[in-house]
C-alpha cells in the first residue's frame, strides 16, 4: 500500500499537466501587440475528476507493464542471488584452505566473482530504470490523450486526477489517511458521482490503448534452497532498480 501511494504522488503530479490553459496569462503579448481580452463566460466552470488509483488497477496496459516490470525485477534479483550465494560458498570454503597459493587463488576468484556481481547489478538497474521510464511515459501519454478527448467532448474546464482508496483496507490504512491530510495541490475530499469520469477513462483507455497482450502471471521469488543458498542474509532488501529509479506505479501500478 505504501508503494502504491508513494507512486501515486508522482502520477498525480504528471496527470495534472494534462489540463491545458486556453487563456493566455495576463499581460502576455502576441506579435508585439497587446494581449487579447479573455473571453467572458456566464456559466459556471465545468469540473471533472478521475481516480488515478482505480485507473491504475483497471487499465489493462498499466497492469501489463506493472507485472512485466515486477517479473523483470524478480528475474534479475534471482540471478544476482545465485552469484551472491556462489561468493558466500567460496568465502566459507576459503576458511578451510591452509595452503597459501590455494588461498590466494581462491581470493582472486572471489574478487572476480564480486566484480562480476557488481557489474551485472548495475546493468540490471540501468535497464530496469530505462524500461520503467519508457513505460511510464507511454502510459502518461495515453491518459493525457484520453483526458484531452473527454475535455473536448464534454466541455470541461478543469480535470483533477486524484488518488482515492479502492478498498476498505486501503481507506483505513495510515498511509491513506496521511495522504488525504497532507498539504497537496487540489486534493479533493469529495467528488460527486456526476463529476467523476474514472469509468469513462478506464473504458476508453482499454478500448483504444490496449495492452500489448494478456497480463502475464506474476513470478515469485524462489526459495533460497533452490538457489543453493544457506542464509537469509543474502537476500537483498530490494530488487535491482528498486532504490530510487524511475517510479513505475509500482513499476508501473499495482
């Protein structure tokens, strides 16, 4: 849940840019002349909103990329764990070697293996971050285009993207309460059903921006015994690319 809402803060910030300003700022001049007068309207502004958390869960392409990225992280972490287990085994074996040349040879092997581990870890992280960034941009462009279409069709003046709890458990969580009470820009406490365009967004996105294929089954981290490891201390606290890379909601959306 915490990962979801940390990611949502980024997504909402991106989605907010989907609302284009059609009136030039005061004092702006076009072609050296005076700024044109802003059109006056007598009707109240039309406002709509969509629940970006619900959209993340029901937009098929978002879920496709979310599971694809999570599986890629698990695959990378599994490969790295195998190498770390090999290093741990060699280090343990080193303590029983007394002959100096054999010890030196083993130490060199361990150093090479550690260098290989670090090189592969960097490569995985760079690739995962690059893929995450690419997918997030594609998803944002899809959402942005649908927002623009809904605005043109319905004449909305403002469209808010807001993260709202999608389950009872989420609504009662500390992270959600903290998110709602935090001083963020235009965080609605209430959205009338007639102003909520979430379902329209989801239906339109799934129809015109479909996922590349069915959402793949989620992988699970293998048991350490399957990798030949002995201790839980070899398990990294987060997978490659999980410590500050491009946010994909969570990787991108879960």
